[in-house]
C-alpha cells in the first residue's frame, strides 16, 4: 500500500517537473525568436548623433538616432523596444509583433493624434502687429 502511494507521488512529481521543463523550454524559444527578430530589424546605427529621450518605467532614457529616424519616431513609424540590456529601434509593426509574443516587454511608441497631422493654426492672425513694436 505505502509502496504504491510512493510510486504515485513520484510519478506526479516527475510529471510536474517535466511540465515545468517544457514550459521553460518554450519560454526560452520565444525569447530567442524575439531576440532574432529584433536583431534582424534593428535600425539603430552607431554613428547617430541626435539623442532621442523617452520614459521607461519612470526613468528617462535616451537612444541616439539620426534626423530621419527622429522624424519617423515622431510620426509613429518607428518604435523603441527594450529587450535584455539593450534598446532596439524597429518598425512599429515589428514592435507590435514582438509585444504579442512577449506582452511583458517594454515598447515605446508615439501615437500621433489627429491634431498633430493638421497644419498649425495661427492663433493671432486677426491681431495686427504694430509697426513700432520693440522686443
């Protein structure tokens, strides 16, 4: 009786251990796949000279980009993905794909509002500027 119960307990422990190992292996495979995606689509260059500042978990971080990348970031065409100890500059579609695979990963993206795409209004257009105005 005790031997049969001990065998059942051992079998249950072995099964739970195997399930944990399989779950760990699957999580490792997903992280490896995401890392490969990020490396393939990373657009960050070493010789970029404009610091782009963003907030990650209440901390201000920066990533050096060039002028075109800065414009694409501002338009929401590029996103910043934090993975491991590195920040990757990738297209927004890739950042969305990464976030579906790893929801806990940090992704910074700009979502331009409709007012940002419209031309700026001249709020003082109806007011005349005096000729003798001195600053």
